[in-house]
C-alpha cells in the first residue's frame, strides 16, 4: 500500500477537537463533554511526534537538536503573539490584582509549567476562570513537557530494548498511568486534571499506536474492513462521549483512557486512506480548520475571557463576536505570523536566541515587573483606584500582636473583636465555611463595641454541620467531616456561650455554584445515603442544620445564624471599577435582580425559618434586606463596594453591613445576649 506523510484526516480530527473545546468553553450546556477535545489533541500529538521521530531513531538519523528547533519554531512564535496581545488588552481592562495573576500565569507559561501554576492556584478560593485569560495554556505546557521527556525515553528504549520488550514496557507503563490517573481523579485532586503524570496516558496512547503501526502496514491492512469498522466504532464512541460526559464525570482516569482508545481507533483506520470516515475527516473545510487548530485554540480563550470580563455576561451577539474575532485572529496570525516564522530559514543558534532565550527572558521580566508594581494601580483614575482598594479589602490582612490559647485549635487563634480581653476565654465562636470568614470584619466591629472577642473556625466549601458529609464520587470528604467534629468538641468543652454559624447555604441546597463560576457541583449526604442528588443534598442540609443547632443548645450554647449574602453571576466590584474607569460605561448596571436571588435562596431560607420556629433560642441575622431593596440587590452601598469576588463580601462591605444592622431593632435582641 502506498504511504504518504500528510494525513488530511488527522487535520480533520484536529478540527473536531478544537471546535468541540471552543463550543464547550463558550457554553458547556451546548456540548457537555466538549472538554475531551483537549484529550483528542493529546492523542494526536503523541501519535504525530512519535511517527516523526521513531523511524529516525531506528534508522540512526534522529537529532535532538533538530527536533527541538522544529518544536520551538512550531509552537513558540504564536504563543508569544497571543500572550503579548492578551497582556496588552489586559492592561486596559483588568484590575491590578487580576493583572498580577495574569502576569504570574504568563511567567509560568513562558517556562512551560503553566499547568503547575494553575494546579497550585485551583480550588475553592481560586479566582474565577473568567478572570484568567491564559488558563488554557496548561494543556500547552503538558505537551511541551511531553516533548522534553518522550524523545529521550524513546531514544533510550530503542537503544537498549528489543522491540518486543520495548512495546511491553510502554503498554505496562500506559496501564500504570491510567490507574494512577483514575485514583487521583476519584480523589478530586486538581493535580489529576493539570499535571502530566495524570494526562500522560493520552499522549502515550498516541505514541504507542504510532510505534505499533510502524513497520506493520501489510499486517494491519490485510483485513481492511475490520480496520474501517474499528474507526467507525471509535468515531461513534467519541461522538457519544461529547454528550455523555460532563464536568461532574470522573476525569481523566478511565474516561480519558476511553477517549484515547476511541481517538486511536479513528487515527488507525485513517491509515487506509479511504472509507466514509476518512473522506469526512479529510474534507477541505475540516482539514483547513484543522490546520488553523493551534491558532484557534490559543486565541479563543483570551478572546472569550476578556469579552466576558468587560461585558459581565455574554449572549448570542457576544458569542458571534467572539467566534468572529477568534477566527479572524487565528487566520491572520496563521498566515502572516505563524507560518512565515515557522519556515523562516534561520541558523540553528539564532533560533535558540531569537525564538527561545530572548523572548522568554523578556516575557518573564515584564511579568515580574507587573507583579513588583502590584499591577500598576496608577493605570486607573483616582475614583477607580479608590473603589478597587475598598473592593480588595480583607480581614486576612489584619495583624494582631496577641493570640488565643492553643487549646482552641483548630479554631484560628487570631482574636476577632476586642483582643485586649485575652487571655480570657472568647465569648463567641464563629463557625462555618468561607462565608463565615467574610463576616469576621462584621464581628470585629461588633466585638469592639460590645466588649468581646471571637475565634473563627472552618474551611472553604465545608458547611458547619455535624453528622453530614460533603460527597464526591459517592464518598465522603473526610477532611471536612473531621474538622467539623474537632471544632464541635472544642465548642462543647469551652466556656464560650455563643456560636455564630454562617455558610454559603444555597450552594448546598441547590448543589450548584453561581453561573459561570468555576468548580464542580457540591453534594451533601450522610451515612444513610451518599447518593449525589439534589433531593439527598437538601435532606442532608436540613438534617445537618437541625442536629447542629440541637447539639449547641444541649451544651448551653446560644446559636446565631447568618443569612447568606447574594451571589452574583459576575464580579460586581470589578464592574464598579470598570464604570469608574471608563465614562462610556457610566450607565451600566452592576446590580442583579432580587427575584433571582430569592429564587436561588428560597429552599435554604425556608429551612432557616423552620429552624427559627423550632428553636426559640436561635437568632437569625438577616442582612439581605439591606443589600436588596425593591427589585434590586445592590453591589455597593453608600459608595462602598460590597464584594471581594462574586459571592464573598470584602472587609469594608462586611463592616458597612454591620453599621446598617446596628441601627435595626433586630440588633438590640442580639446585643442583649452579649450583656448577660
């Protein structure tokens, strides 16, 4: 059978991969499993790279120098263009803290470890995905790391292992990588998504396919119908997975292995150079998009992120604009920048200097300069700077010269309120998730005015309940449960008489985060039922709140519960800063409809009201009546921005709410218990 180097069907497969990723990033509801397009890319990369270098190694013609020069010229010029363009646009759009984060991610991406940066900066307190224009560079870093490791590993295996042992070694390695990836994915570790050791199975699948195909074409093509059928089956599997997988699926692990096998089946059948699937993937339109796929992938995410950042939301017109800009930038950069620089005839040493060392040095220096100057606040006019400084205020920056006794651990030992009362026992404990944390400034002012101090205990995304667990992949998250049990034991043994409870209640009753917010769904359960469902989460929420309040009262502790503050589908303080920065945005609203807040919090508030009726000792602090007035929930009050991000109050906003609450009748009832 005749053999040609170029595979138009692989370009077609690249096109499908990049289009599915773009569709998923635009709106995950359009294509829930579109994120696996990245894994399709990984398999293709492993296959193509190995296809190029394996034959050269066996023929003794492989050159590490030539290999890396080709990779540098192929990847880095477009990376520089997209990164610099993104940084230039961000200069005019991002707030200082977001610009610093962008600079940090650029610094890591420039030295091919963006995946490590995003893994370290993921989790409950991570900034929203729509404030990180270079987030997609994690996958490029994984590929670049593969290019560093794989040629050397393959070279050594060719030199020292016979073919049979070599194949067996890599097959066993593949099985180990799949197992390790599945274990990490089931543990809900961010590292499972970002790090090469957990994504290596996709790349190795493509590489192993290339090795197995090499030199065996006659045997493979002896039964063409079987090969063609396997390609169709692989295509059907991929098509199904695009719709059946979603962000809640265990991934990568076994699901990524299935994606990899299906992709490999499609690639393998394409070696026939004929058939329905081959003709479809080789069509002129798909093949052209495939040739643009690298440009499309690099451009689409910063375009989308910066659009959403600027306009708060995105609709049909926004999707059309982002799609048009992505394709325009991709085509122009591919034709006039990527291709010319890729094929430019330059001496090898100048490739390393001009394409690699100098640009990376400059990018790293620029990124460090931005961080050193804290994102250049002077870029913004005075009113915007003032709003920004208020919006990023946090109790985490408060420094006190005294600390509570270590017997109160795992409560944090930083006194909240009147620290001069130490070493006396705290009058109040504040217990809950990060929404309890954002009420520390509220209690700080309250404590100083009423002569007490408090200690905070809890963890982000961990509700202050006993007998209830966070559930992930059908298993309880032990860290949350253990911490709550230890906190309760401290409360029981202490002289403290008042316990404040606070949490992001609607997240647990609805199992979802705010629209556009990064993160998986949040399920609750207990030993009677660990199923991940809305109904079970609501049942466990009610049972957990009931049991916790009952236990506190039984140990003579007065429970005080905070109502949840509204959550936004965008970053309200960033919106306020942007309005102050650009006069043409002065009429833009940074507020949200009260009806949407009421709808989301309805079930949680109903349970709180139920507890209030059941336990007369319970006091509920309701603050939304100050934030929401009429049909609107405001993002600022009296010129003070309330929010740190889309759902957490900043310190000044928390203090502002206390000032308003202090003037209400409800405050007098609460104040009375401090005087007893």
